[in-house]
């Protein structure tokens, strides 16, 4: 095991003026599970591949433990990578796929047999050791790929969207398997996904990327409860946080003529963020014209408009809804962002963010 350190890491392709990754600084503690999350094209896979040595870096330093690895080949970095497409050898058995890297390193037959047997036991692969990959399900193939990484006993695991080829139900069970396995092994892990739910459930800390730059680093609940920008607010959470044009007047955040929260901010336009679960239907609140309702069983998501601005709320009642409902929100649940920069503004009544562990 080892800590990972990325200092001012950047990547530019060819003569492009736009960096694919720019000035990334991340300190990953020994044994920590870090998830890189963001939309397609944000640079998360490029960053992972630079750590792995599969992409050269244009600037900065990458250290694994105390070693500067910028110029080291992938095989010299003491990492193991699990890919989206499994990358198994179709002509080899499960046993031989898992043992392949150890054989290339010249490990003894006894060591190889011991490590493969232990990994197969942990991953419940013992009944499949003599099968070829084509005889396995997608989830079983992904477990073989993880087993091949585990037997190497690397300093760090790198995961490049390993669950994206699985169906929704299998992704849930595989998430749990990966997290339990990482906890048990205690191996430093860097995991890439575009799925914010996957990121929230797996990570010790999230690194939210946008356009090749880090938007925010923090524990999942910290990022969820105190997003650093409108981008993070709209990306983390389902349904996404509603972002509305509002104003500060006389020290109050005003929406459609209603005061929502006190704020120590100059008068003028701001961006107001409201999470669906924080809003409640209450007499005398902000009027919302109901557009449509998503019925989810235990709850429903009500979509509507305040003026011409879209908003969503989560409602747990089953009562019929009128054409217009009135909404209230606790001042501590109001999120404010600078209307020009999109960066977070702290209000007087917001709760303290949950600290990273």
C-alpha cells in the first residue's frame, strides 16, 4: 500500500490550446478510496491513465509512495488496473487469466497457486477457475479482472469505469463487492466513474472534475450538502438541484417576492439552489405551477415552474395536487451561488459542512 500524490498535473494534446487536464492537485492517503467523477470528456480517465503510466504528463509530478513515477513504465509503478472491458484473454482459463501477471514477474508456482486460490475464495470464483471467459456472465468476468489485480498485491488499484458494461441491478451488487473488498484489503484505490450515485456510495472522498479542472474535493456528504459551484450542485444528486435566478434585497434572498434566508451579501442578482427533498408544500409559500408528476411508489417527484423557472420537489403524500402548490424551505437548506462566477456564497443560516474523514 502507498499514498498517491498529484501535484500541478496537466495534460495537453499536440498543439491544442485547451488542456485536457489542468493543474490537478490531489493527496490520496494510504488505504483511501478516491473516486474521480464528472461528465464525459471532463478528463477523469485521462488523469487515471497518467497515474497508470498509459499517458505521458505535460506538466507536474505524480508520486506513488515516495517515488516520482513520471518517467516510469506502467510495469514499474506497482499498480494494478481494472478496465471497463475486462481485458481478459479469451483463450485462457479463469485460473490462467488471474495468474498471468504473476507468471510474467517470475513468481514461483507455489506463490501463484496460493494467491490465485485466495483471490478466487474472496471473489467466489472457485467453481469457475477452469472455465474460459466466454462461459462467464458479465459480473463474473469483472470479478476475474479484479482477481487478476488482487493477486499482484499492488501499492494501488486503479479502476476505469469497471461497472459501466453491467446492467443496473448487477452494478448495485458489484458496487458493494468492490467496496467491501477494498475495505478488507486496505489498498489505496483511485476509481473513475461518470455515475454520481456510484461515486457517492463508493468514495471516502470525491474529486469532481469539470473541463479538466478540479471543481471540488470532499467527503460525499460534504460535496452533496455544500457544493462549491453550480456545476457540482447540478451534477451531484438525483434529481439534480434546481438552480434559479433570485435576488438579494435588504439582507434577504428573495424568490418571487418571498424571503427565503438571511445572507450577508450585497444586494443584486444571485443563483439560488434548492434540493428537491428540502422543499415542502405549505400554505403561504412560494407559488409553483405543477407541470407533471413522476410517481415512484414511496414518493413522487413533482415538477413545475416558479414564474418561468423550472423546479422539482419530492413529495411523500398521496393527496391529489392542485394546479398550483405553495412551497417552503428551511433557511439552512438554501444554497446560494454567485450569479457571475457560479461559486458558492455562504449564508448566515447554513449548516457546517460535514468534514472529510
